[in-house]
C-alpha cells in the first residue's frame, strides 16, 4: 500500500478524551474514530488489525472442532422472554421497536438464539457433541463506555456455544475451549491467565475469565507467580484428545478476580501472590441446562428418552483485543505490533522522494516485497525524513526499511526492528528476500 494513496489520518497531538495508552494510540494512528459514545468506525489500518485478530481466533476455534456460522445482530424479544432474561438484562440491553410495534433488541449475546436454532434442528444424541460459533457485533448499553474499544457499547465478539448429552461431556467441550483460548491469546503475543470467575448474567457455576495484565486494566486480580513457567503454545492438542490434564495444570495454581478472591482464605503465601490489574479478553461458561430446560432444547438419548442438553458459551473480545494488545506492547514512540497481528509487516520509507534513482529503487523494493507476499506500507510521500521516521515508529510495524541517497550510493538500505530498535544495513538486492523469510 502506498501511503500517498492510503487513508491514514494520523494525529500529532494527543487527543484529550483518551485516558489510556491504547486509546490514545488507536486515535493517533488513525485506526478508529468515535461515532458516538462507545461506538467506533474502524478505519483501514484498524480494520487490518481487527481482521488479523479475527483470523487467529477463527483458526483456533476451527482446530478445536467448533463450526462457524453467522447469526444476526438484531433479535426478537420473544426468545428472551422464554429464557427469562428479557427483564433480567435491564438497561444494558438496547431495545428497539420495529414499524409493526414488535419488540426487538440489538443482541448483547446469543445464548437464546442459538438454543432456538438447536432445538429446531437437532433431535438426537447422535448429533452431539456440537459447538457452533460466530464472530459478530454485539451491543451493550454500558453505563460507562470508556477506554476506546476496550469498553465499547458496540463491540466485536467471537461467541461459541457447545451442546452435549451429559455434564461430563459438557466439561470436555469446556476444556477444548479453555485450551483453544490459551493458544489463541499466546499467538497474539499475550500472556493470558485463566481465572475462576463470577458468571453474572450468563449463569452457571463453572467459569473462567482470561485476563492479560495491564496497569490500566479494569479488574483487580490475584494470582500465583508460578504461571510464569507455563507455556501455552507447548500445547498442541488434536481434536478428541483428553485435555483434562492440561486444564488441571493451569487451574492448579491460584488465580482469581476481585469478586472471587478472598484475602483471608487465600491458599497462596504473600510472597508468591501477585496482585495486579488486568483486562478480560475472554470469558468461558458452563451452565448445563440453564437455557435448554426453559426453552425445551432436548435430544433423545440412546434409550429414546428426551434429555435437556448441557450447554456452555465461550466469548472472546475481538475488538477489545486490539486495545489490549497495544496496552501490552507499546513504548513512548508508539505501538509495537507483534508480527501475528501487525497491520503490515514492513514499512518502507523513501528518504529521497525528489531523487529519481532513489524513488525508482524504492519502487522496485516495494514491488519485490509485494511479489513475495510481504505486506508492506510504502511511505512514498514528499515529506521530510524526520516526519517519516516518527510516523513509522508511531504506527509500529515490526520492520522498517529506510532508503536515502547515501544508502543508494553504497547499495544498502537500513533495516530496523521495531521491538529491539536494532538497525542493520542490508544490500538493496537482498532486502525483499530477507523479509520474506
Ligand atoms: C460468552 C459468549 C458472554 O457474553 N455469552 C456468549 C458469553 N460473555 S462476556 O464475558 O459477557 O463477554 C465475552 C467477552 O466479550 C468482551 N466484552 C467487551 N468488549 C468490549 N466492550 C465491551 N463492552 C465488552 N463486554 C464484553 C470481553 O472480552 C468478554 O470477555
């Protein structure tokens, strides 16, 4: 992408409304713009990141055996009356009336809708287990939307729903999601800790929140320092593997959110207990027949008797993750994207835009990178070198290539790693293949 033709409205000044680094940086780099409180447009750069996050979530869901579908954002109130949540959800639910006076709502979650789909189509235990998911926008009329996309009113969620015949099988489905979440977040460069959690309006008694540490996080958390030793990517399960030992390992150490933590009965000694703040990027629930029973979602078991199915639901804050990743990975100069979610892998800077040779060589590098499938943002604008460097650091692409007249004379370009700040000179002819490998 040529920057001269891109839509990247960066800001020099720090926007006054942004209280935390990720919000500031998402506005400054032109990733998002606010439409109304807690409602954002994703501009091209932000959308690229969102899509990358989504793709990792999708890959790990698919690997874990979940099946993708897509449910609508607008729902009818009827199903929610069946489950009893139409009243319970209170003011967080955005209620809408259509032209016929029917009560509709913008979905804050989809337990009711998926249970309805299930009960219409699936009648036999032979069709279980099944786990269906979608990645769709949700709306919650949060009392205090803040921190940009971290606590929005409209936000993108991956939500999966598992259906099993027995509670034991239900726990197996829960475990598959538990492990998929560990892998998903690790692939984005995040260290997420699963913590026993309160189930709130979703319900059930088995639940974990996946939390990444950040000083600006909204919840206070308490956990054993031993988590450091666990490597989530060491776990590469195959579909159908017994995952209980892995879940047991991760849940053997103490980790609890504020609501679940009890200072006096905490099993961890003071010197092993870490207290911090964190951001909840995922939340999983096992709630048995909470929805299947009132809504009549049952299947016939082997004896031909109807049994209410055992359900769980599993959420990932896809749009929140964009903020959480920046919160975990930035410095004074800007964002530092982990390669897996970076909007582009490389930023190419032409430091001699008025020089014909320099421009020609940069154009060639740009074309070579594209041919090799390397995602590149090419700063081909007629602005000073200083402005280009500052801008590239702000945007935070993992690699930067700078080529000016002096480098051209020596046949080398400068390659900088955004994480380490390390710079090296690389022969112009080699640079595209170096970045492709
Ligand atoms: C699980 C999937 C649920 O809604 N039903 C379907 C269950 N869980 S949850 O914890 O309430 O939400 C799942 C994840 O969504 C993100 N999230 C938000 N992101 C941005 N802004 C918000 N206002 C917001 N609310 C929830 C979180 O990452 C949460 O873990």
